[in-house]
C-alpha cells in the first residue's frame, strides 16, 4: 500500500538496487518516507531540529543495516522500528525529558463542561489557537515514551494496531492499553486548556 | 439509559473503532443529554486532528531542511563510511604495535643467566616393571627426605 503511494518503484526493488551499490535508490526511499518519518519523530521528541537529526540518523542506520532486511516484510515497519528507537534514545538524552512533569490537575474529574466542544482540525485553525497546540504538545511530552510513540504512530501516522505492535515489539493488547492511557491523558489536557 | 461510567468506557472504545452500532446509538443518546461526557467525547475525537495539525505546522516550519534530507543523509553515510574505514584500518593493523610491545617485553623480562633448573631432586630412582608384559610402567621418583615424590611417570605407554 505504502510503497505504491507515489506510484513508484516498490520498496523491495529499491532496497535490492541499494544493496547492489545504487545509492540513488536509497535516496528514493528517503524521499518517500522522510515526511512521515519527520511527523513521527517530531511527535516523539517534540522539537523540530531534534526530529530532523533523528530522521537523518535513522536513515543512516537503515542504510548500513539494509543487508539484514528480510525481503517480503514491510520496509516502513522495519524502518519505523529504527526511527522510533532513535527518537526515544534522543528523547532520553535530551534535557527536555526531565523538564516536563505531568500536571495532575489535568486529571480533575469535576471539570465543568467547556463552552464549545469544537477543536481545530486544520493547521490554519490551530495557528489561530496555538496555545491549544502547545498544551497538547506538553501533554504528549509528559507521557511515558512508549505511550507517546503509540499515540503518535496511531493518530499522526494512522498505523494499524498490529503494525504498531511490530514496530514497538509488543503485543496488540499492550498497544491498545497504552493508547487507552494516552488518549485519556491527552483528552484531559485539551479539556483543561479549553476551560482555561 | 447509559450511565456516565459506562459512557466513559464507550467513548474510548469509539475512538478505537471498537463500538457496535447498538452501543454507538446508546452512547449518542447519553452524550445528547450529558454535557460532561460530551466534552470528554469531543476532546477524545479532537486529539487526533489537533496532533496532526500540530505536526503539519512543524513540518511546514522545517520544510527547507526536510527538502534537503537526502543531502544530509548522504553526507552522514559518507562520514560514517570514512569513520568505519578508519576503524577497520586500525583494527587491521593494531596488532603490529601490540606484537612489537610483546616481543620487547619478552626480550626485556625473559629470565636469562639461569644455570640451574627450578627443581633439583635430591636423588632418582627408576622402576621398570616387566618389560615383556602388556603393562609397563616407568617412573622417575624423588625419594626425598621423608616421602617419595613422583616427578614423571609412564603408565601403559601413556605419560
């Protein structure tokens, strides 16, 4: 599905060409996945520059590990595993990971209903309500790293549960429970922001 | 009529697209009459679009750097290749100085001028069983002051 997104050469063929010494074929894979990879990376590490470094490092790592790729399996699932691990490593090393305590007040049960239930759905809408985006990012940053990876892979990348399970090396049940937890936390942050 | 506690579970199940039509209808009825649960539902439903919009903004902010990603990756691959080559070159030739150091140490510290063996038995006794038999034992024995010590023995032609 993914490899035909741009109507180009299948991923497997590009990998074979890369392994045969055609570096430009790997460039094609980079072009194909860099946007989605950045979206996942920035969701996990939070910072745009850090995310660029993560994407770059993940592609370099993928290039040197390509010999170990099992043909017939999905390149992007394989690559995302490298990417997510790289992003989590980066997050652990960055000072930001220690700076974002989770605000327990978001969990208050007696919150009154907001004036409006509508949330921004487009970048343009969100630019007019940047505080909401920042609040959500803080809430994402406060999630445990694997919960953060799950919500980003599901909500930003649109991955299926079984694919997320493969990327993170856990069961579908674990994915669902992490997703459940993460959604609960993010819901509270959005509500809290709305209620001022 | 669904209560709030049940509705909360259903709201999350709805986000995971795990709700039956019947449950979805029951939840819709509850949300229509419960502003608190409706707010929760809206926030859950809103999480995905807000996250995607936030990501899109960040991608737009970094668009020039993203456009140059392959250039960055190629440079990184080249740099990594050079450092791997340097490392493999080091690994290939590192044994030479190590071997030289070992040889020098051997020459410097090898015990020289020893004119006697470290163990000198006081007397020897060689005992040979019947050489015609299948069993033959030859032993070099130090009789010593109190107890004899076997220094070397061949039993059935095995040392």
